[in-house]
């Protein structure tokens, strides 16, 4: 008997997942959320609650766009069906701030979002993408389950450490469509879950005038039965739950102590490990 190969599948036995992360709660998010809704996708939006309602413009390469932020009372409606996550109360660089200031930026922002949405908030994106080991341990103490960096991998890897979660690419990446092709490349044998993670700021679509390019990407990625369209926290929760499966010594019994059903590919066969139950592979 050869060595058995257990690989994670996403919910429903899906082999792929797609997720989005957009920062700063600018009003262009309404158009982006509308597009995600149209194509049946879910995003995560990272909010600086201390800056809500502020207005400013931003100029790059001679082009000026607005960077107006939503008012607090608009968030529920604009982001309905999507995840709201922490981006720091005032967008302070947390890696440079002292511990107390960083903890306050995270916790005050978290509390504000929770007050607006009535849901515990456990995700975040690093302001400016900067982080340190000390900051990671601080976030753990602040109850954060994951935090996104700005370091694009151009890969589809599921992170080992969700508190330094590197995305696949920015939406303006010249390789966006090449990556999409690679994402769909068939493989002879399933070799593990593929995660496509796109990040950015929605005002950048105004800046580059590339809303249509983004919509083309969404259209290509939409309606695929093998893709799980999920928010960041759903992916983090699911993958972490899978890491809590208990195996018997002979690996024939798999107990799932979590509240989520977990799908596995075992020697290329799809198995479901139902929540709270023990699956016996020997029967
Ligand atoms: Zn930001």
C-alpha cells in the first residue's frame, strides 16, 4: 500500500477560491461592491472608521480623483453581503507606532465596525502594508485572525500564517489575466487548493480608467462551479478549522471537532468530514 495523500478541498469539494480585499472605504467602493454582487462574488473591505465622512482629492500622473470616504451610516447598505474589516482607526503606520497606539488603532476601529454591523470583526489589512513580528503578536492579543499585507506573490498559495497573508496580486498587475489563465490550467492530479486573492483601492480604477478591465476579469472568473467565492474571513475560518481535524493513529478515523463541515481529497477521492462527527475511512 502506497502512502495516502490527504489534501484540503474548499466547501462543496471545490478546488479553488477567489477573494478580494479593498482598503480605505472610499466611495468608489459602491461601484466595486455592485460589480462583485452582479458576478456573485464576495469581498472584504477594510475600513478606517476614524476617517469616515472625510473628503479629499488625490492626484497622480496629472489625473485627479476623489478619495471621499463613506459616512458611518452608509456602511451597512453599501457593503451588505461583504465583510468589513479593520484598517486602523486613522490609517496610522502600525509598524512604526508604539504598542499602545497600535493596539488602540486596531481595537477602536474594531469596536466602531462592530457597533455599526453587529458582528464580531476578526480580520484586517495592514495600513501601508507594513508589519513586524511584534505587531503580529500584538494583533493576536487584539483578537485578529488574519491581516493582509501588500506583498503580491503571483501565486495561489493558501497561507500558513494568516496574520501575514500575502495576496496573489493587485488588480492593476499586468499579469492579472495571465494569472487567471494559470488559475484555470487543468492538472492531472489534484495537488491542493488554489486561492486567487486580489487587492487594491477602488479609487485606483478612476485613476487608471480601468473599471472595464476589472469587470472583464470578474466576468471571466464568474459562474465557475469549481470556485468558492468567499470573503477573507470565510477562507481563514475554513482553512483554520481544517487544521483542527483529529486523526487516529492509523489515519482511518478523522474527527471534526469544529462547527464547519470540512472537505478533503483523499487519494483523489472527495470526502466530507461533517462538523462534530467522526468519519471512518475503513468502512
Ligand atoms: Zn489604506
